[in-house]
C-alpha cells in the first residue's frame, strides 16, 4: 500500500520543480548568444535563490514560494537568444 505524500512534501516538490524550471533553460546556439543566455540564467537564478532563502531563512511556506518563483519566471522568459539546435 502506497502512502500519499504529505502536503509539505508536495509543496517542497513544487518548489524544487520551479527551481529546476528556473535553471534548466536551453543552451545558447553560438558564442554570440552566450551573453544574453548568462543574463537570463543569472536573473532566474537570483529569483530561485530568493525563493529558497525565504523558505530556509524566513520560514516561508514552500508552496507560496513555488508560486512566487513561477510568477517571477513568467516575467523573465528564457528568450532573447538563439538556442542550440534552433533552426535544425
């Protein structure tokens, strides 16, 4: 018999999934695209750190932090550079 995950476990999984979405963006196609790629990745990483810090240092709810991070990511899509494999 399998146990259902607790609400806390589900919320932690949601937060981890949001962090993965923040950091797992397409690789740049060329050296010329790397600058924008690093800018996008840096902005998204900062938002992920902010969400994680809220949980670990301030006791924020993991589900709320996941929603916060997803809202920030929606404002900063991983666009503005050509991705590896694009146009193939």
